[in-house]
C-alpha cells in the first residue's frame, strides 16, 4: 500500500520551520481538579511523538484538545497552524484520529463502513487498500457486531488514515491487538512516517514507543516530566548499569556508573574460575520510564 498525504492545495501552506503542533501553558481541569498542568510541547512536521504515562496522567485529555474535541481552560495550542478550538472543516480534513473507543455502525460490514466514510474525504485511500493495510481481508464482508475487539481496532485505524491525513493522532491504537497485528500496525506507521505524516500516539507499550517514536514525552499527574529521543530519555538514569553475579551461592548486585571497573575488580578477585550468572544490565526505556514515575511519587510524597 502506498500512502500519500492529502494535497491540501486550498489550505494555508505552513511557513518553513513552523511546528506541526505547538502547546504553551496548557491547562485542563475537571470539577476543579487539574488534569493537565502547564504543559509545553513542540512537535515538528513529519515527527512521530509518543506520549507515555500511567492511567489518568492526562494523555487522552491532551490528545482530545489537539483534536478540537475538548476545550482547554488555559494556554495556547496550535495544530497545523490553527487553534483547534476555532478550527473549520478544511482543517479537520487534514487530521486523522484513532480514539480509544469509537461508535460502531453495527449493521454494516467492514467494506460498507469504509465505503460510506470515504465519501467524507476529498481523496480517500481506496477501500481495498485500507482493508489490506490493516489485515481485514478475510473480514471485509463481516458486520461490525461480529468482529472481535482487535478486529474492530484495526477498523478504527483504517478509518483514521482513510483521508491521507497530514497529522495522525493515535490514542492507544494497538490496545486489543495480538502481537502479529501490532507488528503489522508498526509497519503501517513506518510507511506513514516515510510519506511525511506527523504522528502523535499514546501507548502503554514501551517497546512500541521505542520502535516508532523519534521522541517520547513522559506525562504524570498532568505534568510533562521529560521529553527526549527514546535512547536518551532519563539522562543520568541511563548512566548507571547493574552488575549481577552469584558468589559462594549468594546473589550479588552492584549499581554503578563504571561497570567495566566493577567487572575488572571481580575478575581480579576470581582469577582461577568463572563467575556464576554474571550479567550487566543497562536501563531499558521501560526501566527509565518507571524510575521517572517513581521520582514523581517520591517528590509528591515529600511535599505532603
């Protein structure tokens, strides 16, 4: 499947260097409780950005504000050069959305739903290509109410990319997909990136963020804690390694910024034999993410 962006010939062309998304001081409250707290973020055209955080952190609220679905209480938001709160239909034609849950046309088949929604787009991806791209070829004639949860999720993705969007907003897009389907979805996202589509996704799968995202941001309790490429997130947290081994039947462990020095010392102490179960573990993206969240818990606990 070859995916191209919509031409957007009748829309304002962004100036060189303009961000795809720019957020300054974003605040959102529900019943007096702050769920997004002074968020600042800039996302460049063609970038894939992953927003990570626990349930209730403010991820979905942020995405819904970018979609224009939910109004903010304070701050400035620009998406493709337009404030989503005042966007028109031409702007919405440039945005693709895969929400956490969508309404279903239960009496229609997969093919019928895609054909029907295709009429809302100026240059839709052909239905047969969409069905193939999301792996629903064998379910094309199946009614929506007969699909599994994972198959419905694939249909959601197809609807999100049907209009060849300039910006695709994905809120936990692979929830409910089996591992093979997730990998197929990743390939689709990579193709969209190559076509120049800007992508923002929320996910609980750290391997997904590490594979797809150019940068990731960690949000927790409404605060954006850190933004960095996946391999650099956590800064000094990534500078440590854990050396593990077994000595005289007792498990040992050292957390250090100099694992080579530790290994040299261990080998010097055991010149005549192998060290049992010797391992050197450097932090993964998941390790760093969990430590950032733990730091938030510790800081807020100290403030109480």
